[in-house]
């Protein structure tokens, strides 16, 4: 009788339930379709006991010191990752990797692998919102915007539904493409996505535009929130004059490209204020403002409050 592959799902506080379901449900479906236990899995945490997800649901876990023998272990995380550097977990992952166990991470769990020194010299990925933060903390690690990456037995994933694609890839490697396709069909996952596919929904869908010149201009803005690019430069890249770009923008968005670009930067600043513990001065720099006071002046005029007030208000609402 075949020995099941045993997977450890190592969860940090505020882990993503979406990533957990994306990782575990394909394994359950593979067992069901084959009518036998191909996979087993154990929920782990640093100290054991209940761990609360970002959606407020608690799950019971086994302490890593009592973990069974594993073939693979994946770190699941989500919010507040900048403060999470659990020493026992880092040592556990280092020992697991040294024993040849496949080590991976979903969503922001990639930070934990990097802090354990397990991504040195490797390519990796994580959720698109955190790529800039990761690159700042680990400038020597190559980070991509791929859905998932497997480099030298280090599997990293953007999280969300991309966890399904990562697990389908593992099922295909273990038991063949037909089983992986069967599992995908169980979840109405009509297409198994390739690892190098981009994470974000296309600009056409997000902004409701189909003019390639506009989508190219928006892409240039989104890729340059910290180091700003002049509107003239963007227009030139799109084979337009400044006046032509202004006219197109007014037709589609009812505002100037400069105002649109500023709103992209302000929206990113608001996200970072709400979802990270980064200092306001650092957030200002990441979003193309020369100082915290510069961000504060623009933020107050736009949103009616200062960045500090925004952060406190959000924390009070979600505490």
C-alpha cells in the first residue's frame, strides 16, 4: 500500500483562510478522486493551540515540536508580517530544509522563508501588494510577480487562488496531469494557470479601458509609484504627444493624467497606512512624495484627514 505524502501547513496569526483552503482542498479532492489517501496534512503553529485567521476564524494546530514526519511544509501568513519573526519557527524551517524536506510559502509567508535564510540565491514570489516591501528588506533576493515559483525545491506563491494552481502543479508532479485536471474540474477551475502568469487582473478590466495607449500609460504609472515618471515621458512611450494623452484621459476618466497618477499614489499610501506598520515617512517615499509632511498636505486635501489620523481611525475600527 502506498504511503501518503504528508504536508505540514504552518500557520502564523492572521493567516489567510483563502490560502489555507487553496492549499488543502485540492489535496482532499485528489484523495477523493483516487479513492485512497494520496495526501495527509497537519495544521501546525509555533506553539500549538488555536490560531486566528485574518477573517477571525480560529483553528486548532499542533506545535511544531510535536509535528509528524513531513514530506513538505508550507508557511501561511497574511497581515502584520513585518512584525513576525518567530525564532522557533525559523529554526524549525531551517532544520526541515537541511533534511531535504520541500519548504514553501503562500502569500506573505515568503517573508518567513527569507528571514530563515532559505531563499538566498533563489527566485521567489509573494502577493503583489507586498513585493516592494519585500524587495526593500531583501534586496539581494530575486522576487517576481509570478503566480508561483519553484526554485531548487523552494515553492513560493502569491496566495489567494494561486495556492490552488501551486497545489495542482504538485499533484501533477506526484501523480500526473490527468489527476490534476480532474481536481481542477472539481473546483470549476477551468484553466490550470502557468506559474509565470501575472497575479493582477488586467488593466483593461480594472479600469474599463481597451485603448492600448491608455493601458500602457497606466502600466507605466503603476510601475513607477516611488520613482515618478513625467507625463511627457509616459506620452512619448505611448507614441502620443502630451496634448493627445491629456485629451484621451479626459475622454475616458474625466481628469488629467497627472491627477490620475496622484490618485494611484494616494490610494497606495492609504493601503500601506492601513495594512502595514511602516513609518509614515517611509510610506511617503514609497509613494513618490518627498517627505512625510508633503504626503500629509496632499493627503489632507484629498481625504480630509492626515495620514496619522487615517491609521488611528482604521486601527480603532478594526481592533
